[in-house]
C-alpha cells in the first residue's frame, strides 16, 4: 500500500516533536566511544556493531550536536558508503564488512523516540510498572525494542468534519506522547516543551522526504529539519496543534524508584480534500 495521510501526519508529528525537544531542550550528549558486536541480523553478510547509545541525533539543524558521517575502523576514520560502511541512527550503530575494532563520535539522545501502536505502548508501560526489577535505562542498543528514557508517540483517533463547500474537510487527529524517564527533571523538561507547542504549526511532509533508509541511515547523507520545513511554505501544507494537555502519573511500584511517567495529549487539525 502506498503511504496515506495518516502515515504522513504521524511521521511529520514525530519529526516535529523530536526536533523541538532537541532544539529547545538541547536534549543530547556528545560522546565518543567503542562499539561492540551486535546480535542484529546481518544484511548481505555485513556485520553490525552497536554503540552504547540506543539512538543518535541525525538532524544537522541542531546546533552543537555531533552528526557522524562515518566510523573508525581500527582507529582509521572511514566515511559511510566506503568499504561497506553504513550508519544506523535509529539503532545507534554501524554496518561494516570485515572484523575491526569499531569506534565513533556521535550525539546521544537524552530521550529516544519511537512511534508505536497504542496497545503496544500500554503493554510496555504496564510491564514496566509490574516488574520488580529496576528498568535498565540505556545500557546499550537493543535492536528494534524500546529503550528508555524515551518518548513513545501513538495515534489515538481521528475524524473528518465538513469545513467548506467542495468537499473541504477539517481532519481532527489525536495523538499521545508517553514520556518514560529515570529522573523527574528530564520528564518535566519534555512535558514543558511539549505543552508550549500549543497553537503552533508544523509541515506535513511527503513520505519520500522521510530521512531514513531501510537500514536506518540517512538517505541523502544529511538531514536538516529546518531546511526541509522551508520546502513546505504553503499554509495548506501545515498542520495546526490545536490543543496540548500534559500530566504526570503519581504512581509507585516495587522496584520503581527510578521510574517517572508522563503524558502529552495532542489534538492536531488539518484542512484537506479527502474525497478528491
């Protein structure tokens, strides 16, 4: 199936929220470190090595963040697209051929970002509360699993209402962002930034402008959210954040003295011609 409006809106909202979290909150840490062999499935026989970070910053419009363009193979810097090297920003590591000591420089996100179905998010949160073992907050990349601290965005519901003659509808879509953190400062910061996005706009981008390829690397070698936004200047390409409600969960559980949970509810409006 080709991408539909819901796919575009969901992806665009995630890019917008992550950009604002990184831009306003400087929610990243530049670091240098050694990678380690991963159990990730090899792609065409190419090895994958993980950094200690679950996800890397990939948006070059974030001032000060180190956006890697390659890795060190046995202390020799090797850019992507050479000798089989490809980066995986979504999973915090690099693909490479051969056996080397791998290391690199990158900006580690303070909060990893995911889009998951609502039922998957609820299951993850419930298991996290029920477990008596402390949550292992970012001990390393964990393939496609959820790694906390994190933001998990999910779609709640949507509806189309008549707006103008000619089949012009107002599409109201509700999303939820679940913030899971190991300290209240990080949680409160994320909720503050999200709450201040009330009555702002963001571009609904075409699906081909999604920055990552199938292996988690940047399709064009670089991604700049601010620059991309300038390619969508028309008001009818903008979604409107009509309402944001934030709250924290004041709940405790055995072994959960390092677990803080909050929610941000977003009502997004977009005006379109769904039947044309």
